[in-house]
């Protein structure tokens, strides 16, 4: 018969305080992230925590700080939107979302913040989401929305929860946002095609019920008009590989003699380029092609795609910093941030 073994005793705040040679209150302030602790004293306490193996009781800490140390990344889309791929499948196949997650984690992980992914694509899921947020399960929200009439930005504003939007909201809002200058990016594409001497230019736009699709199209057309090019063929796409291929077939049917194309996302360009090649149009000698995003899809294109870069990882990291600043203390509204685009030249134009 073996003797019962007492379970190991968990280190306490008092143990950490004894090792560090400070008061229990000082240890508590360091563990709870107080910013008023002297940096040298903080280092001593953190070393004592490591020495003793102390693990904070997160449930007890939450009662004191009223924080969960988690934030929600909410992906919102119109319900039953007629696109070529289902919502969830498209989300995980689009490089944009992976880049957003990567940028957010770059800032959130070192801060000890967990990220919860939540999808909202119909009325039921939006109701469930708002209930989850109002019950205090997360400290803040990063919202990625894809359509101009999404009610979530307004509903999120009403919760008074710290929040940052990926992209400029279509309606006036007090919520901070981070985006690339879409119009300037489209202008870079137009200027580049015009500088190459292309005059029979067309475009595959993004969906016209999405702000990004609208602004990239209007900015491109305005910039071409400044170059004296106003007869521009246009086919609307849906920001997907399959949608890009379908839009290119329509564009060639309307304007077979195209010599330049701006495609409003790299993923659509990945689907569109093979259509051009099968039609006997060489890229770039017959048709110069410029995309938008500078995602992994641009490098996967054949030939590699000249494209307008939006620095998604850096933008997402800035969203996380703005959100943590809101969560960290009272203050005025966080300023929105607009990143400048750049043109990345490869072999397609």
C-alpha cells in the first residue's frame, strides 16, 4: 500500500514578495500590469515570479482588473451573398485574412492577449455575437467588414466596447479605423499603365457593394481620365480566384483588343491571367496587367504580378496597438491611421 502524496503547494503572492524583498501590494501591481511601478522594481518582481514558479489566478485577476486578456477578431459579411465560393471557404483561401491575423498576433502575443475569431454572416450570428460581446467575454474588437450596408459598425459603437475597424466605415462613426489609401493605390496603377503607353485599358473591379471595390474603381477611372483615357471597359469581380477568371472572360468579350488591365485584387489576377494566355494574349507584351494587394497570390501569378502594395501586416499591427491603447485606459477617441500604398514592379507590367 502506497502512502498518499500531498499535492504540491502552489506559490503565492506572499512567496513572490518574500523572494523579491517587496510588499505583497507591489507584487500585485506588477502582475496586474500597473504602469506606475518603477522599471527596476518590476524587473526584480518578474525575476521572483520566475524563481518561485508563481502562476497568476486569471479568474481572480479578472475580478480585480475587469479584463479578460482576450480580444475578438470579427469577420462580417452580407448573408447569402451570391459569390463563387462560400463565405468560410473564401475567408481561409484569401491571403488577406491570413495577413491580418499575422499582423494582429505580432502585437497581441507579446502583450499576453488571446484572440478569438468570430464570424458574422447572417442576422442570427450577429445577434449571437453582440450577446457575447455585451456579456464581457472580450476586452475589445477588431472588425473586418466587407459590405457598405453592414449594421455591425453602428451596433458595435452602441456597445461602447473598445473597437477598431479594418477599413474606413461607409457611414460617419466615432470608431477608429486603419486602412490603405485606396484611391492613391488605384491612381498608381493607372499612372503606371499610362506611362507604359497603354491606351486600350480595361479593369476588373471589386464588388461595387463594398467600399474597397467602389473606391479602387472610381480612383482608377479618375486617374485615367487625367491621362485623357475615358473609354474604359469594366467587368465587376468578387475578389476571388474564380470570380477573376469569369470577369476576364467578360472583359475580353467586350474589348478583345485590350492592351492594359488593372485588376482590383491579386487573387482575382491569379484567376484572370490564365484566361488571357489561353486567348493568345501575351503578358506583358500584348497586355500589361497590374493588381492590388501584393499578397502571396501576386508572386504565384505567371508571370509574377506587378501590383499595388497595401501593407496589411503593418496595418493589422497598428489596429492591435490602437485597440490595446483603448483598452489600457480612458482617453479621447483613438486617431484613425491611413497607410500610403506603393507600386511593386514585377514582370506583368
